[in-house]
């Protein structure tokens, strides 16, 4: 494997509405991609959603959140299982 391209299209992340709370949108229709072998910087002020964005791409720590949109790994829809598999292969076998 020569690396992984991650692409995302119209990603929207929000909190789930509770009995006493309304839902709140955290990320609003984000599009982009990374190419294998490149570095991507995520910049923004405190509370801008950087950690939420990274967790969404990694499919981790999403309890209490609703995620919409497309996230693909080498053109294949992302899931927690294939993200973990590709991450392990990329880190340990390249």
C-alpha cells in the first residue's frame, strides 16, 4: 500500500437533542481531501471544532453526536473497522 487518501464531502456534525436540550450543529457542510504523503494542518480558534473534525474523520469518540456526509478512504466508504485496519497497516507495514 502506498498511503491512504481521505476525502470528505458535505460533512455535518451536531449534538443529539435530549429531553431538555436542543441539538446544536458543530460542523457545517465541510468538503476536502488529503493526498497520501502530504501533511494537512487543521487550524482554528478554541472551540472551532478541530477535535470534533479529527474524531469524525477517524470515526472515534462520536457518542452523543450525529454525523452526516461522506467520508472515504481510497474511494471506499469509511467505517470504524476499515479506518482501524488501514491505520494499522499504514503505521506498521509501510
